[in-house]
C-alpha cells in the first residue's frame, strides 16, 4: 500500500451504507436486492428499463471500483504481516520451551 495513497475507509463505509441495502444479486439483466415482495419480485436497483439509478447507487458503484481492490490489497498485506508475526511468535515460544527445565 505504500505506493498508493491511503483511502478514507470511514468515508468509503458511509458510501456503502448510503446505497440500497444488500445483499445484491443478478436477476436476468438487472441488479436487484435479494429481498422479494409478496409476489416474488426482487427490488430492482439497476435494469435496462430504469437506466438512471439514484446518485447513491452510482456513487457506490464508482467508488467500489477503487475501494474494493484497495480493501483486498490492505487485507492481503495485513494477512502477510500477521503470518510473519505468527512465525516470530513461534520462535519465541520455541525458545521459551528450550529454557524450561524438568521442574517446570
């Protein structure tokens, strides 16, 4: 992440929360919520008949293009760091076991 400017994750989350609640799914050629009404119809978010979704949906989609890869890269880096720290901790644990005598 050092070569990429940090994102404001709180602002990104606010954009996510402002969009239509999820989860979303693909239904035919539309994006819709998983919720259905009493007749089994999904609440459509984007479809060919309504080509102008709300500003919040458009902002979410455009920001997700950058925010989601950023979050994945950040998670990957943190996972690598965690694995390294786990290895280092194991070295200390192994060393501590070697220091113990039969009386411990």
